[in-house]
C-alpha cells in the first residue's frame, strides 16, 4: 500500500473509531488510555503524521490539514467526555448514601524508634546521669584523627586497605589515604580534647565502618565511645564507671570482670566481660548443655577499655605528667542483640517491618 492510500485509510479509521472508544470508556483512566491510542506519543494518528514527509509534495498540505482537523476533533471529544465523567461522578456522590461526618476518622499508626536508636539513647542516658557530656563528630574523617593522633603505628593492620574504607581525593595519589570512613568513634575523643581542656568527661555514639560482614559483624555498625580526663584519674575510676553502667543496663546482680588486653591508644588496656545474659550461669549454677552465646563459659566479652596512652595526650597538647584519663568503646549493635535476643546482626539493618514491629 502506498503512503497516500495509507493516509486515507488511517484518517478514515481514526475518525470512525475514536468516538466509539471514548463512549465505551467507563472512567477517567480508561478514557485517557483510549485517547493515548490515537494521539499519544505512540498513538495511531501520531505515527501517521510522522510519515508526512513521505507524501508527494502536492498532497502534503491537504493531508496535513485533515490530520490536524482530526486531532482537534479528538481533543474536543476527549475533554467533553472527561467533563461528562466528572459530572456523572459528582451526581453519583450527591445522590448516594449520606456521609456521616460525625464518625471518628481513621488514625495513622504511631511510629517508633529503631531498636538501635532506642538502645543508643538508653546507653547515653546512663552516662549523662553520671555527668558525661554528649558529643558528635563527622563520619567522613581525616586519617590523622582516626589513626595518627590515637597512636596507631603506620604499619598497624587496622590502617590496611582490607580493613578501612578510604575515600579517594579526586585521583591525587598522595592524598588517596588521607580521608576515610571512620572505623571507630574514638575520633570524637581526639576532636574534643583538641577543642577543650581538662577536666572533661565525654561520651559519643554513631555509625562506624569496617570491611566486616558476617552474623555478628556488618560493614556499618553503631559504636559508643567514652572518656574522662582530669588530675588523678585511675583505673579504679574506670572500673567503677563501667561496672555501674553495665549493671544499670543488664541488672544490678550482673557479674563484671576485667582482663588485660592491648589497644594502641591505651596503656594499660583491658577487655570487659559480663555474665552471659542468655544462660545466666551466675544465677543458675552450671547449666545443662552448652550456651550458644557464651560457649558454656558463662561470660560474654562486651567492650574494650584502658587508660589513655601518654602519646595521645602529647598529640592533643595535654601534659601527660599532669593529666590522666581513661577511655572505653563498645558496640551498640551487640548490646541491642543481647538485650532483645536478636540472633543475626543483619536483622537490625534489613528494615523489615515484621521484625521491627516487635520492639
């Protein structure tokens, strides 16, 4: 079929079909779909008009006028039918059953804080009660605040690319490792000590990032960091603060023990264990079977701590001969899992309403 005959047939078919299609449309959605079949971006008339350049020169004017006339007719019929549907809907609304406006409205469900946020607030509240200030810091941090000023040696494994997310500085090789996603909230300790002078007691909580991903680790996790600096601060102060904190969270009868451990920015350093809150062996004695959480030991490692290393004081301008202090850090995620019996860390970050609505 030549293009002239195609135009003749297309215009005649469009003129005969659009009225029936519009009349059969029972609602606005169906009407708009019918209109798109004729004059939409892929409509029959639109595709036909795109072939206008294929017509012989002496016929273009004629078919152009006829095409535009049909397009205007379709537009007028579409708006008339649209107004008719709106009028019919309004009439049905006015003549339908009476609306009792005195009926109470449907309330919106009340939201709640995420379990990690709930736990973070509860932990911070305990330290605020003990006189700590709450501080915050950036999640995208400088290498010097994250590692150097905390006394990490240049070859420490934590500074390796396998453990840390480094942020590229627009291809500048010399600065490729200068900016990173903070691996701990200890960066707030450095920033606060650079900005303030002793005495000070500060606690901070927020997101941190490391290249870990399994049942108990995530590339992003929540951490809480706290420290205290003054004249005459000893390990006894550290032990008293942390014992009080853990017993406020898990119960006054919770056993707590300290054991030596190494961290680059504290000396001496230690790990803190608490009684397993799952099998509660300190209450029940030797429980039958092996607890999957504490592996039958009755203890759970919960946080790291220690006396702030003199090198850290030197980097922030404090006199290590005069000032002493302690620092500690713990995972908010781990506390949340222990408090609520969450078996897998991924559940806390999956944002599944079926899980979150249980809290």
